[in-house]
C-alpha cells in the first residue's frame, strides 16, 4: 500500500514526498511517530525503496500517478488503503 508509486513526470509526487506524507498520516492517525532521527531516516529510506520497487511492478505511469495522487489526498490510513483497492 504505502509504496504503490514513484515519479515519471514532474506532475506526480516523488517517492520521498509520498513517504513523508505517509509518515505524517501515521503520526496523526495512529499516534505512530518516530522521534529518533536515525530511526526516522532508516524508516524513510526503507519506505522509498518499497515505493520504487512497487512502482516497477505497476502497469505504467498512469497507474502510478493515480495511486500517488490518491495517497497524497488521504488523511488517514483507511483512506490510503482504499487507494490500492480503487486501482486494482
């Protein structure tokens, strides 16, 4: 879910932007916030790797763009989860 994405044009959020947003939503929605900077950096890098890996499995730029934009609009984990369901 988190990583169904990456940018092919300047119009879509980058993997880093997506991961930053996901981490913000986790903190707000579930109270999950990483305060240790080293842990935060490691979690962000792992998320970016996941996004890039999943992007390579998507069926084109349009699918990435749609999921990325959906995730960036989401303000809860449930809303983010629906982005995967909507695009399946």
